[in-house]
């Protein structure tokens, strides 16, 4: 084989290797990437359902074995809240599963999934931020009324706290730091479980737009 012919053959093969993929092939690759991300999201939702179920069991056990009326009321309320949260996770899990197996165009599937996850994380964050002060106020109120109703002398403990500006300041500072810590932890937690995957899906949408694929 002549040298020129060999060069031409090598050049021809290199051009075929470097030839850009067709839109169908490119869409298939992005579809696989999307399914991979969706599977990770479903895995995290399943993990949260399991954790929520365990938390329900713990709350119910605290309710069942507690001798204080205030603690029984407190844990009963949170048992009900968690029981309501599990179906929400299950619905989201099923919707994620349906979207990944849908015959809708790839871009529409991804955008629907992004919207769904964003709505869920916003709701999750708002509920968490609302429940933190509510739970603290509820626990304090229930303990106060429980101790006030019982002739055990423990009302003096609560009385000494309310009569001391320094103790009140320390408690308020503790609650403030706790709330700030939970705020940043919840943001990190949601970003770790869902936010990073949403960014990946948004990247896939951008790639689809750049290549004019629906």
C-alpha cells in the first residue's frame, strides 16, 4: 500500500470517529443520563420513606411509654404529622417513576421532573422551618401546663427560669442558634439529596436546547 493511500485511509477513519452523533443517538445518551439521575432521586425518596417510618415508630414508642401527659400529646402530634408525610413521599416517588417511564418527549419529562422536585423541596423546607418553632413552643407549653397541674414541686424549676432574665436570654440564644443550625442543615440536606440532581437535569435540558432536541 502506498504511503498516500495509507494516510488517506487513516484520515478517513479519524473523520468517521470524530463524526458528530445524530440527534437520535444524542437524545438516547441524554435519556440514559436522565434515567440515571431519576433513579438516584427515587433511591433518596425511598430512603426518606424508610427514615420517616422509623421516626414514626420512635415517636409512637415515646408516646406509648411516656408517663407525662405533655410528652404523650407532643409525640402523638408528631406521629400524626410523620404519618401524613409518608404518603406525600410515596406520591412523589410514584410520579418520578411514571415520568421516567413516560412516552412524552424527553425534554418535557425532564422539565416535569425538575418542577416536581423543586416544588417538593420548597414544601419540605417551609414545613421544616415552620415546625421547628412550633415544636419548641408546643413542648414548652405542654411541659409548663403539665408541671403546673401536678403537685410535684417541679413548677419551681419553671418559675426560676421565668424569673431570671439571664436564663431567659440563654434559652432564647440557644433556640436562635438551634434554628439557624437547622436552617443551614436543611438547605444542605435538600441540596445533597435533590438539589445537585436537579442541576444535572437542568444541564441535560440545556444540552437538548443547544442541539434542538425535544
